[in-house]
């Protein structure tokens, strides 16, 4: 069996974390690299990722994250932010394109811009929404790597966006003029006896309900 598939089958979204466990820096480096090496549309990587382990920040976030105990008992939380619409279109994306394509290659630059604009129009989404979708790709790459390292995870969308942004700016983590939170993932070590789904098989749709070969 594929090792990655084995990790996916065995991982669980953990609610109860061991608050004494700390992730080593060398493990964090591997997790960061799994995000950095993840694919993104046009290789734009339109996000930033913060690893928050500061207890003062986590305690304040706890109130606005539906009081989930994992927020304060985990080793830390990865927070993805995306750049806001105007900053994306006017500053970040043009600069990122020029990092990959020489400015003399105007036809290639024009092709990338047209391609991105087509995607937004065809899907009827903003550049900011498109950027958020890229974060989820990296999350999918992160979690099996974390499982391989013996680190448990739990993706989180349950938070108040505006207040979370305010807390992060208060602690000089983000600049609200340019950034907004996109998603988060709790990292740490599970207390297995307090996570009942470890003893249960994963509930997933049957293959025949999900896939069709044509």
C-alpha cells in the first residue's frame, strides 16, 4: 500500500491535544517545506503562513474560535492569510509574475494575466477567493506529512474572521490593509483515550458513489 494513503487512512481531526507536547524546530521545518513545495495556480503562492504558539495570542483567539479547547491545548496553530483583492491585483501578482518571467517576455506575462482573469470570470470568483482556494491545496499536502512525522492535525474554519484579523493585527502578526485570515490548522499530539474516533473506522462514501471511469 502507498505510505501516503496509509497516513491518510489513519489520520483523524483531533479535538483533544496534549498540552505538554511541543513540536521540534526540525519538524516544523519539514511541515513548512511541505506547504512551500505544494502546487498553486500559476505558481503564485498568494498567501502567507504563520505558526502561532504564543499563549497570550492563543488565549485571546480562543474566545472567538468557538472556544475550541484545541486552540489553547495544542502545540501551536498554522494560520494562512491571503492578500486582499486590490493588493493582490495591483502589487503582489504583478511582482510575483516578474519573479518567474523576464519583463522582456511581454507575451508570456500577458498570457498569464489573461489566464488568471479568465479563471476568475469563468468561476465568478474574486482574486481573493481564488487565493483562499490555493491555501486549501497546501493544507491537503501538509496533513499527510504531519501524520508521517507523528504530528496530529485539525483544520479549522470555525472562527470569527473580522475579530481574528483584529487580534492578529493587535499583536503585529498581520497587516489588515493587505491580509485576511483564510484558514487554520491545529498541530500537536493527540490524547488518544480522549479522542473516541481513534477507535472507529473512518466514514467515507463508497468508491462507486464517488468515482466514475469514462
